[in-house]
């Protein structure tokens, strides 16, 4: 009988490519990972890895087994859900990851609704971008993640995950009030000569650049900040222009005009591990979001 925890290590090795990277993900030593993988080989009775000096590669058997890992994990999740459904109670702790601007719009209303119905519940929240929280969901350190994806960037979910749509979050052009009229008349192209406030490397920055190039120009990225309030303060002061999702711009200061874009938006979704949708506490969360 194969040990599921060892199977997860094999799956992660197929994804991250090195034993050291897998060890970092699981917060253990590389030697501990190697030991567990050798034990898995003994359980299977076939070589799963080709060791070449300090590097390892999966054999054809190793790749086949790694591909089946998500099926095994989903089956176990469904079995656990069925057992917990029989208890007929909704209690325990729900670990939720959420991006910053998603807390007031999605995560907090969900928690308030759930606690009103099930006051015995406990929550553990982690603030982070999807690229930080989704891996923790796959490693079972989180139970549910409020995330976003940009359709035009073509980002796909990793195997073993299921997403349920919550809403669309439209992008807004953020300019000082003195630029409102020209942007309303000419659209994004009116900002081709303006200094732009952009964000560190990430999907929001990519969305800004993509939108500008679609409008026929490459934005002059004069300022870079990771802070939404700082970006909006710069816009209010007339130091630059930017674009950001409506959820992020909801507390824009006076002097900032928020104007709609031409169909650019991000998809807000709840992501869970495949097979957990019927876990009572997760089903309650989906119901609170009207997704159940």
C-alpha cells in the first residue's frame, strides 16, 4: 500500500523539478524528501527516479504515478466529505487565503454570513496574492482561497483544484479630475503622453501594460509602488495615471476620477481542492457566497 504523503512528494517533484525545491515547499530537509521517495519506490516495487549525480529525473513509471496523484487525493477528499456529512454538523476551523482587496468585498461578508448561521465556527485568514495562497491550498495548509485571474493572460488552474466564479471585477482608469473629460472623450489613448504609476512585476502590472499596448502605445512607467493607496495618492496629486480593479480602487481619495475601461476585468473566484466541495464547512462557505 502506497503512503499518500510520499505520493504527494512525488507529485511535487514532477512539478518543482528538484528535491531541494520540494523540501522548501514542505519545510523539511532535502535528505528527508529523498528518504521518503526511496521508501515510495520500495512500496511500488519499481524505480521511480533516475539519479544522476545531484540531479534526479522521474522514470516513466514515476511520471505515470505522479499524474495519478490528484485522482487519489480527490477520492480521499470525497470520502472524507461523505463521512463528515453523516455527522450533520458544521464546526471546526476554516483556513482561508485571500488577496488584499478581496477581504472587504468577498472574504469578510462570507465569514459574517457563516458566523451568523454557525457561531461555533473558527476562521484562520491569510492575506496573500493567488501565487502565494494557491500553493498553500494544494499543500493543505489552506482550505479555501479567494483568488483572481485575468482572462486575457490565459492563466490556468493547476491539476487537483476546482474554481467557482464569484463575480467580475472591472478595471478602472484612474486619473486626476482634470483629465476626466479628455479620457471620457478619447479613452485610454488620451494617456499615451502621461507618466504612469505601475506596480511591481505581477498580473496587475501586466494588465496595465497590455491595456495600454492594445490602445496603441507603451506606457511610460515613471513610478513603481506595491501600495494601492500610494498609487491613488500619486494620481490625486497629478503625478501620474494608472489602472486597477474596482475592488482595489474603492477607497480612492478625493481628486481621483475612476473611469470604466473597454471590457477589461479580472475574474474573482473561490478555489478549493477537488473533492472538498461537499465538506460541510466548505459547502457552507460556498452557500454563503451563493455558490453552493
